[in-house]
């Protein structure tokens, strides 16, 4: 049987961690005190690795038409399980800015889910109306942004393709405590590499109670899912795979990260996510997520 990944933790870092599922690594020791390294898998694991899809939903709780799009994203999450990662960016002042003086007793629209990274991404893709989304940030001939009615078909097409890359937020590496999280991400190419690939890592939160407009109605309480909280290594990420990179059939690279958690976030509802992106076309080749607890 495969043993759990053994961790060497730097002296002076005081973290606690709950049990994580068994990992697909061969018996090995990885010193996560280093910034990066190589981790060994079973080569058969890569042979059977399936394609994954990143669905990025640009939304806002004051968007009257975003409710059906949110439901579509949830259905796709239910259908595809761990093969899809959904991230929701609350963007644009008109749709996502909190009320200046929210009224009691519920103080609906008092929370602010907007982020600088989310707004910059919406601006980068010329998101001017909601709801819209990106499916692996792929240009389908008319641009990357897609209306919600097209998401299911685009996602299904992506799932039918051969996997081009592999990425994994190493569950056994996630260590949370004292308002911080440390973790590692494993990755490798599974296809030819023509341009550099970047690794981008972020965090989202589920089950946040707020209001949501639905036509002329306001739903409250409404449980918001996949709420983007920010990128950990910037929106551009870092170059991790180049055309010159050579790995054995059973090897993957790993990179270590750590970040501070906002005290308003509920750790038990937070997820780390990571994806590989072509640095030129910006298309996403692989994505994964893991809960903080």
C-alpha cells in the first residue's frame, strides 16, 4: 500500500493539520522546507490521468440574471466532480458593490466580494455585462468569454480531450495554523510544450451567506459558492514548464507556497486551487483544487 507523504516542517513554523486522503505518490520523502523539487508518482497514474476544466464565472449578487448561471455552475460541479474547478469572480461596481447603508435586520448586500485580481481579470477580458464565464480561458472563435448557456457544451468538449498537463494541490502538504497556510503544488506536462507554461495559485470560499438578486426578487439567505478570494502567486503566476524541461515518466515538479488567511474567512469552507496556463495563448491546460481542512 502507498504510504502517506512524509513531511519535514521547518523549525519555527507552528501549524496543525487534519487527516488528508491517501495520495498517489510512490513511497518517498519530500522536504517541503525547500522552495521546489521533484516528487515521484507511479507512471501508470499519469497514463490514466483525465483532462480537467477551469470554469470562471463573472458574477455579482446584484445581477438579476446571474442566478441561473450560478445554478448552471453548480450543476456542472455536481456532474463532473473533481475534474472541474469553478471559481466565481464578483465584479463590476454596478453588480457587486455593497450598499452604502444596508438596512436591518438582515443587512443584505453589506458584504464585498470584489477583489483587485478579479476586477483586473474582468477588465482584461472586456467583461462589461453579466453573467459571463471563461472555460479554460480558451478562445472559441469569438473570444474567450462565454454566456452561461454555452458552458455545459464547452465544458463537455474540454473533458473529452486528452489531458495536456497535470497539476495537483498536494493534500498531504496543506498545513493551517496561526492565520497562515502552507502547501505544495505538483505539476508536469503530459503533451508537447511549444511555449512556457505558468502556474497560478489562488483561493476561493464556499457557503457564504448573503443576498442574491433574482429578477425583481431578492433571495436571502443565499449560499454563495466558489467566491474568489485572491491569487497567492499573482495573476500572472510563475513559469514552471518550458520546452526544454525534461522529466522521467514517473516524475513531477513541486513548488511550495504559503500565505496569510483573512480572519473573516471560514477556513473550513476555503479551497486552494491551481492551474497551468500557456503563457502566450493563456489557455488553461490543467486545474485542481483541495480543501484547507
